[in-house]
């Protein structure tokens, strides 16, 4: 057994045991409950209707813990008795394939996305139907491998700025790794997609992302606010702060747009802003100012958040598993010789990429994905009525015992070349799947690999005593209160 496997077997994920309930160990309990579940309406496992008030309260307190509890008690197909609105929790890789690929035309963005529209408008993440189709055709070519590869110097340059700031700090200094990764990826997105230096407004934008998620989650968990989140924005106690979040983002976007429009016209489209300003739809019309704003905000905010959380959790896991970190350091030292990685170099860093994939498996940036059924359907024997909501949490799919050995353990080996050939192809869905899968996945994979390799070349980040993070399942899966770590030069 390799040292890393020993780490995984020895520690698994005990450091998170108090924070994120173990998804394993429920098989015997589920088997014992099979007979009782057969008596439920339609034969679908799930709690009785009388449990609805307690369930709603539990979801409001901690939706991830509630989902894990339901999975452990009832299995990977659960009907949740929400009055007036059927809700299903589906956690098998085959369920993900059904909802996101095989029957994707029958599943639209759920009502839980409404609060996000207050901030993101009708950007690519939240739009539907013909509008989404036009947006996707416009934006997809900008994220092809060749164009993203050409952005590697931007990724290196901005990572170097972060490392230079750390070089000025004394050894043993505490840093918030979550905040640092957020600012780093924000700067990369700003320059790569919009040709903008976001160093000065970076902290303001980062705090606005936090505010956006706070509001969205507050509205998502409140059945009175979810149907009309704008009312919540205007009437709830935190409305002034949330309104300020919207204004802060809009001011940055207006400045970026005005600066680009005032600049001399360029014949070639170098970035996303060029493509949006030059866009022409089939009818010859240009993108509206409002739609331009929505697309810029979507990529500015969502485009950096997923990479930031992936890097944050990767740094945490490496600190918790020293032998895995030593193997990563040895790899980057041997393959890069102190130079920043080129895109071609990344193929020679299989362990680095495996660590990032394992971080996304254990802590997927978007921990749950939800859809509304347009027409009646059936998933794995479960009748799904039209209008009901299905939740397919990557957090649970990524830990399903039929797809993963030692599902709670940290074991990057499973993502090394040649591994996982027998695994269900939808057992790993950190970027979603189907047509609605993340358009920026290639960008994120290259960006995080470049950044992690460069950090490992020069620094180690260790956990502080008692610094094990609790999970904060907002729109993305963050460490609650950030992640304070001890910064040391190698």
C-alpha cells in the first residue's frame, strides 16, 4: 500500500466527521428499512408527511446535512414530502445521467435558481430556452481548448503576483487561503475574459460574491421568499447590504464595459468582452445593454468562484495528508525545474491534476444541482410528476459506494491515468453534465493546475491548531469563515 493510500485508510475524512455527516455506513440501516418503505405511497422511499415541518427546519439550518441524513436513512431515491410541491433526492450516478443527459429536455432550472437571477440576471447560468441556446452558441467557441490554452500566460502572471505578495510575509504568517484563492482567480478571470485589472476592486467583488450567496441561500431556504425573492431583497432585514452588493457589482461592470467601448476597435476578438460587444444574432440584432451586463456579471462572479473553492479545498487536503503533498512537490520539482508550467507541461503532472480532481470529488464547488420536471417522468422506478423538483447533489453522487471504493477517503490515485475505467461515467460531475454542463470547465482545469503547481513549487500551507474547516453549503461549498493556514516557504 502506498503512503497516500495509508493516509486515506488511516484518516479517510475524520477531520470533517463533526462537520459533514458520513455518507457511508447506512447500508445495513437501509436494508432493515426496506420493508417499511414498501408501504409508502407509490413504493418510493421517504419520510412520512407528518415529518415535513421538521424537514423544512432541518433544510433551513443545514441543507447538506439534511440531504446526507435522508440518503443514509432512505437510500439514493428519496421522496421528500414538501406540501404542494413534490421534491425528490436522487443520488446515484445513473440518476445524474438520466436527468442531465438522457432526459435533459424534460428538466429545466428549478425555482431555487430564482434568487440568483436577482444578481446574475439572465446570464448563461440562469437563462432557459431560446435565449440560452443563443447565448451558448455565442460563448461556447471562446472556451475551446486552443483559445483557453493561449491564456496560460495570464494564469501564470497572476499566480506569480500572489506568490510575490506571500514572499513579503514572514514564515509562519497566517493567511486566509480561501480569500487568497478568491482574489487570485478573480484577477485571472478579469484579465483573461475582460482584459481588466481587478486588483483594486477585487476585495469588493469578492465580498459581493459572499453577499450574493448569503441572500440566495436565505431566499432558497425560506418558502415565503422563494416564489418572490425580489420582495425579500426589499423587505428582509439584510436588504440594504444585499442591495449594496448588487450596486457594487454593477458599478464594476459598468466601468469595464465603458472602458472597452471607449478603446479603439479591434479586428480580432481577443476575449469574452470583445465577443459580447461584437455579437450579432441570427436576425442581425446586437446584444442589449442589459444582456451584456448579465453575461459579464455571470462570468465575473461564477467564473472565479468555482476555481477558488477547488484550490482552497485542495490546499486543505494536502495539508491534512502530508505524504500526498510531498508527492506533489516531488512531481513539480522533477518535471518543472522551478519554471512555471506551460499547458504542455500539465500532462507531465498527473498527480497534481489527480489531487485537484479528488478535491472536486470530495468537495464539489456546486454541491447540489436542481431541476424541475416539465412532463411526467420516471427515474429508476420513481414516478416524477410534472412540476416537481429533483435534486441531484454531486456531493452524494461523488460518494456513492457503488461507484467509489473508500468513498469518504482522500485518494488521488483513483484519478491517475488508467484508473476508473470501470466507473460509471456520471459518477464524477463537478461541472454538471449534458448541454447545461459548465462551459468553462477547460478554463478551470488549466487554471487550477497552473496555480496549484506554482504554489507547491515555493510554499507549504499548514493547518492551524483547531483549524479544521466546517462546511458552508451555500450556492457553492465553502469552508465556513474562510480557511486560515500557516504559510511557510519550502
